C-alpha cells in the first residue's frame, strides 16, 4: 500500500467520507462565505445612489467591471495551479490564497476608490491560488476510490454553497440595511477564520499537497503510463502572448467604458482594439490546444478532447447562470415587489427564520461530527472553527430579531441569491445518491438536463416580466418568478458544476490534474466575462424590446446548448473510454 492511498484517509470517517474532506469542507465554506458575500454586494454598491452610500454607476459600467472581476478570478486559477504544481504545492497555495483574500476584503471595507480596486485585485490573485488547489487535494485523497468521487465532490459543493448562503444572507443584509463597509468587512473576518483553521489542520492530509519534488513527478509519470510533453519555447511564447492579450483585454474593456475612452491601453489598435486583442488571443489558444492534443497517446488524447468538449459547454452554462449577481439582482431591486405587509410579511419572517436556523443547525451538526473524529489531534483548529460558528449564530440571530421588529419588511435584493445555495444544500444529497445509483445518466445527458433546467428558469422570469413595457425603469413583478428561477437554475447547476469537476479528475492524467483544473477554470472565466457582456446589454434591449425579451434570448441559447450536449453523446462516450 502506498503512503497516500485512499485506505489511509478512510480510517477516520464522517458520513462515510474521510474526515479530511470535511476539513476542506469548512475551509472552503468560509472562503465562499467571503467571496459570495462580497460579490452579492458589488453590483448593488456600484449602482446605488450616492445618497445611499454607493457610486451611482450606470448598470452597463457596473456589469462590465463585474464581468471582468469574476472572469479574472477564474483566469487566475491558471497561475495558481501552475505554482502549486511546480513550486509551492497545493497546501501552501491554499494558504497564500486565503491570506491575499483576507487582505482584499479588508481593503474593500475602507470603501475608497483606490481601496476597492486594490481589494478586487487582491481577491483575484487570492482566488487564483486558493480555488483550483482545494479540488486538487480532494482528487488525490480519492485517487484509489474513483467510485466515491462524485459523492465527495457533491458533499464538497454543499460546503461551497453553505458558505455562499450565509455569506449572501448576512453580508448582503448588513451591506444593504446597515452599511456597505460592514458587509465587505464581515466577509474578510470569515476568510481569516478559514485560513487559520486550514493551517492548524493541514497534517490530516498526510503528504498530499506538500512541495512537489522530482521523486513525486517520476512516480506520477509511471502511474500515468504516458509520455511527458514539456512545452517547447515557441509554445511558451504563444501562451505568454495569449495571457498578455487576454489580461489586457479583460482589464481594458471595462476601463475604457467607465472612463468614456480616456483610458485605453489598446488605442494603438484603433477603434476595435479590444475586439482585435481578444479574438487574436482566442485563435492562438485554440491552435495551441489542437497542436498539444496531437502530441499525446491516442487514449489520453481522446480523453482530453472529451474534457475540452465539456469545458466548451461549461462556458455557455456560466455565461447564463451568472446573471444572478448582476441582471437578476437588478431585476429583484428595480422590477420586483419586495415590500411585504400583514400576513405576507409575517410569512416571510417565519420562512426566512427557518431558512437561516435550519441550515445553520445542520452545518453545526456536521461540525459536531467532525469534532468527535478530530478534536484530540486538532483541538485548536476545532476551537477556532467553533468560535467562528458562535459569531455566525450571533449575527444571524441579530438579523432575524431586526427583521421581526419591522412591521412591513422589505426583502433585500440580495436575498434572492441565497435561494440558489439553500436549494443546493437541500437537493445536493438527492443528486449525490442519483449519481451513485444504477440510474446515473451519462455525462452528456447530465449536461443536456442541466441546460434545459437553466432554460426553464430563464423562461420563468421572461414570462413574469412579460407585462413590463419597453423603457420602464421600475415595476412590481411577483417574487414567485425569481424563486422559480433559482429553483430550476440550482437543479441545473447540480447536473453540471460538481459533475464537471469530477470528470476532469477522472479523465485527466494524474500529473496534469492541477493544470487541467486551471484550464477548466479558464472556460469558466470566459463564461463569467460572457455573463458580464450579456448584462451590459440589458438596458439597451429593455429599452427597445422590453426586459422580458432579454431573458427569452437567454432561454433560447440554453435550449440550443442542451441539444448539442445530447446529440454528441455517442461521440463523447467513445472518447471517454468507459469512464462514467
């Protein structure tokens, strides 16, 4: 038995999985708390009036900056994956990322122009180091139990969404109702807790994620039974050119828009400089990817083609799904009736209390199960984790008390985004059981189902917005349409997002795991920026054809991508060589 075999980690189990998975669960939970808590506030803060403490930006400018920020967050995972693979190892990459994000949230809490931009930059690099390497640690923990990977990633995804739920709920409430700085600052506090907890518990992972060495590379290469293909100098030049063009474009595009053209790093390329830069980068990247695929053995090559196909579909999924913190949140604020009185107000208070207390109680129970397994060895880490939960319980109870004292509560615009996380916490165990059963659909079918559910969600909000006249700045649409959007979108996400990560870990050779997770997040980055580009056009489309038309367009795109996923099933199944 090799030192880091699965058997070693399954000696201490929580809910049938290694205790180490739940250390990652809680670390990722606090990181997602901070990330989603801040993200829920960003577009609202930028577009809120100066009297309301915001910057009073046009929606187009806010969506452009938002798209570039989330795009850079996922693009930076390429850098983080490389450093982890080649230089510092997964563990130190996670710690560096957590530290940078803690500083980033602290900077945003200062709430001046320079501190907001500095904070966003720190968050970009911090996420780059943190995100791909958490999933890489899970991949190594389950190296000899591939049949458990889908379930593990789904449980891990519950941790992601537990953090997102409480981050949006609590940071969103503080930001909208009390002050933006408090919302941004609370995000940083819990990122710090995640950093400390991971640092104190890291020995639970054995030798996983330590600094890479030559012996490890040789053993991984032998495991792969595939030749190594180092990047030639010309390939490194192409990569560098793609990265430079891509990063310059993603920063310059919103900067040019927001400054009305006075700041433009690509002015020398003419009026269409931004388009020329990004199209050149994409063409060069596709050429390099095709060439690299030809250099591997036939089976590895075909598996990598399958991963690339799923990555391509993922771009469209995230470009539409990520309307949540942008256009859907704006729709909630400006076009949805959020003021409740009488019986409806009382029902909301009770429902919101249950939504807050029940998931928090469940996660606290999971924390208790982890305590029973790990307290003797990692007492201080457990105490830090417990203290963070005491603070969350305190803030949650204060929020609920504040809401119950209001006779006619107004639902915060950011509150609807919590529904995605709540539905995932509720539905993830059911989907995990589905994936482990004999009725487990094929990869393509999962993607097809996911895209159709995404289309159904967009059709709901499109139908609900049908009565809004072109050019209308406000409306009072029922909240039920947004609730249905998040229900269907959540089910679609469960079909695609955690399953996609699992297929990367199964199809990609072991020595390429972190790098290919980086490539996967590159596809997500393109999708995120695509979400921002879609969002930039909502006002133009709404003024000409009505806001409903915008959401019907996204519905049609979702259906088309779902059909493509299912039609290509026979081809992709052959390329996957039996991997399910």
